């Protein structure tokens, strides 16, 4: 299943009561708009502005993006795309639409469940630059690789074809890498790969969703992870309820928060290494035969892009 995005469709008529309010903090720009719509349309408008819901179509998961506000920064003349991050609703004006005597309760219309019904509603809509569909982080680190199990006596160092001693449980190598965490928000249909691909290593190069790096030429791009460097560890799934933007009956739709963790090893997961016997900075790989033709492969490989909705 692949995630695809489409702008949310605003079908409810509304007025803007005043100019947007703009603020700036350590978390970035925040814009607040004040809108007015018919009282009976308030929930539908809020759902459409908030977005973050979707539909399953032919195996792909289409996600409705939140409403966008393009903030033009005066000093730079550039647009900053902000997305709706919250909506609050209250009644606007006089409940009856006229000028009743305040103490005369019979002039104030009361709807179902004893709630006062206004003619219009006022929506305070907040836009921010915070991620709305996913969160992502990378914790740099490393680990010492261990060789264990019944196949240990079959291992050879590729460089000199020397057999690895049975008692060796650590090849004394600290492998650079880290922990890559991806949190998907508002997931309705969880791909089966989230469960079936745990413990597997990537067969195709993967790309971070939003983590950027600058290369030697000064060009910025998303961080890439080479083939064999990503090991899928686990998923933590929790459920919450938000409104489905495509529905008008006011009922909630259950969505999940899926936190995925991947171990990154720059030198790859499917090979074990020791410091090379030659020049400094070289590494010797392990084989499981004395001819050096068949690398030791402790992991099963898979296209892990499917876990995060990239394929």
C-alpha cells in the first residue's frame, strides 16, 4: 500500500470576519483565522479544514491534506506553507437572530439535548508548520557486532580465509549507525507489511520522509539509506479517533498512530566485519566457506519501503 495525498475540499460557504492573526515562536509561524458559517454546517466545515483522514482506493491510501495557508514572509518574499492544526467553535451573535429580551427564554431556540442553537457559528482556525501526517527522527550511534549460533564454526575471514574460532562471540567491531524512527499519524488501514516484515533488511535504497542532509556540493536533499543498511525492528500502534472529512453525519472514525523503528548500520546488516589487516580504515568481511564466494547472510531481505508507505 502506498500513501498518496490530495488537498481537502472545502464545500461549506463561510465568511472571514477579520484579518488573520500572525505570531512567531520557537516552534515557527502560527496563523489564526476567524471564520463564520451557518450553525448547522459548523462541524462539517471543521472536519474539512482539519483534513487528516482518507479512503482506501485500489490498495492505495489517499490522505486528505489539511487546509493550507500560504504565509508570505515580508523580509524574504517567500511563501511558507502552514497547515490547519486545530479548530475551535462557538456561537456567533444572538442565538435567535433577533433582539429578544434576555430573560425571556422562549425567544431563544433550543435544539436537541437542550443545546442553544445559534444562526451562525464562529470558527477559530489555527495554522502551523508542525508536521501533520508524520514525525521523524534519527538517533546516531553504533553497536558491537556479535557472532553467535550453530554456524559459527563455518565462518571464515574473507581476506585470509582463516577460520573463525568457535569461542569468538564478538568480532570486536563497533559498527556505526543509529536508530531511525518514523511515526505515521492518522493511519486508517495498517499495511500487512508493518507486521510481516519485522526483522528484515532492505533490498532497495530507502529515503527519509523529511530528514535532510547537505552534500559536498552544498545541495540539500533527503537522507538516503543504502541497500542492506536498514533493519526493521518493531512497530508500536495506538488508536485515536478523529473525524472523517468525507463524512457528514458527525460520527467519529478510528485512526491509528503507528511508530516504526529501524536500526541503521552504515556498513550493512548482512555482513560481519573486523578491522582489516592492511591499511587503516579497511574492513574484512565474513564468509561461510573457505573459498570466499558465499557471504554469511544472517537476515532475510525485503522491500521495506512498503512499511512506511513509499511503495
